[in-house]
């Protein structure tokens, strides 16, 4: 039952919930840069600290209200962590593991460490899985505890453990992760294959290919990892076969063209820009290869007249799904072919490019610092594949922490 709150507290709760919903969208958005994330994080942190200053009674209220307002679950978990109330955290985490993992990743080290320790020894599998996943999100190596998690009797814990082994660059656990690809559970199998591929093994490529050809929720993630691991010629051949066998998976193919990075796909991407339902996605793939910023270079255009996507004002229209390309610019299908005609000599086919540079000479740290968020996520994976024993850069972490890590990496590089 929702508690009646003072107006000032209602305003604070609404603010925290709104900022969290924004952040959850921003970390996977195509139009957001690290600077945008830093600014939003500062506002979110200020609101959370204002709630913390109201003491434990406020935390109890938030924990009660999140039952009716799921967008408050993150704040409720965060307050439970910093107040040292594992029972509050556990009850919410059991229903909303993602919010609990996010809160544990966002919290300061000492309270997060204590909360994770309490969850680690829980008798509930979902809470043990949250603990392992939170350590992965914080890039905090649990040592032997990760070995034990890989043998946990519960499927969710084993799946989380495989993912975290990949995130942390635990190449010593590669044989264990490879063995986990034989799991019956599809999520365990995917996470093990993803992690083993990230750790440099060749055995998972066949498993990733099988998942990529399927229609499951992990198909595109498996496809992206597979194509990044294959040599360019093999990736192109595999993608050509994929296109022949599964022509209806056009959106997957468009994304995959950007992942592979071969300019041979650019004429095809320009052709896809003629189809309004695919134009923006094709523009994003082209930008991932070439490094173009369509809006900055005035290469974006207007929404096609009459094109409808996502919800509209028609009460009889049953389409209530959000437009998944809604934050992408519309590419100007007239200007871009001219641009390509002038610049294609800089992009020879048969070379993999990332943001305008051949991948073998790409500025991964520069991309992590300045590119758009989805490009940053791609850069993190690409860099991790080149450094199997290093932790995967977490491009969804606190913005300020990311900046500090990147500054340190730039200093070491220099």
C-alpha cells in the first residue's frame, strides 16, 4: 500500500524516479555522449543524497512505494545499500534483480561491498546471482568465489558467473566457461559462449552461430560477438550466407554490417536508407564504419512525410511499441551518396573500419571518451577482444568514474 508523503518528499521521489528512467535509457542510447551521462549522474547523485539525508524513515517509505511504482526500485535498493539494510535490498532484488544490480554498481565501495557480501551467502539463488552480477558490474574480482559460482547448483548463478568471468578477463577460467557451453539452459549457454569468445577461445564460435541464426532474445548479441571474432573474410562470407538463409532478418543484417565495418556494405546501406523503416538504422551502421556525425555535418534530413512508427494519437491503433530508432537522426538519402562518391577512396573494401579508421589503427580510448554511447559500448567490446586478460571497460558505470579511468589509461598510454 502506498504511503502518503509530504509534498517535498513526493517531489524528490518523482525526481529520483525520472532521473533513473532517463539514465537507464541513456546508457544504451545512440545520441548520448559521456559528457551527457556525467551531467545526468551528478543530478541523480544529488537527488539520492537528498533522500539519504532524510534518514531511514525515508528509505522505508521508498521501499514501500516501489511496489506500486517500479521506477523507484533502483532508489529503494540504493538506499537499502547505503543504510546497511540487506533485508530491504533482498526483498526488492528478488522481484527486480536488474535494479538491485544497478544500485550495487552505483553505490560507493564500502556499503556496496557489505551488501554484496550479505547477498553472496543467501539461500535464494536470485540473490546470489545478483551478488555475482554486481561484482561484474563493478569490475571487482571476487577471486575463488567466482570459481564456486560457476559450480553453483542454481542456473541463474552459473549464468551470471560465466558473464562475469568474461567481463573481468579471467582467462584462467576459460576451460570452465567453455565447459559451461554444454548447459541445457539457453541463457547459461549464451553467457558461457559470449564469455569464452571474449576470453579468446575459438570453441564458442559454433555455439554463437547457432544462437545467432535463431529468433531468440540473444540472437543479435551472439551475431555481433561472432562477427567480431571472425577474420574479416570469414565474417563477410558468414554474413552473406546469413543474408541468403534469413532475408527477413534485415535489421539484424544492417546492424551486422556496422559491426563488421567493411566499406563494401556502404552502397547497400545507402540503398537501405530509401526505406523509411530501415533508414535510421542504416545511417547508424554507416556512421559506425565512417565516423560521420550526420547532424553535425548537416547530412541529416527530415522525417519522411506520412511515415508512422511507434505509438500515435489514434485510439484505435493497437501499436503501442516505442520506436526503437526514435533517437537516431534521419539520414539525408540525397546528400549521403554524394558524400560517399567524394570519400569512398578513403575507405577501401576489404578493410574493417571503426569510426573512420581501420580497426588495426583505431583510437579505442578516444572512442570511449568522445563517441556516442552505442559506439562506446562497441569500442569497449572491440578493445576487450584485443586484451583478453584485461577487464572489459564498463561504459555504463558512473560517468565521473569512467572519466577517471580513461584519464588514467591515457596517462599510461602516454
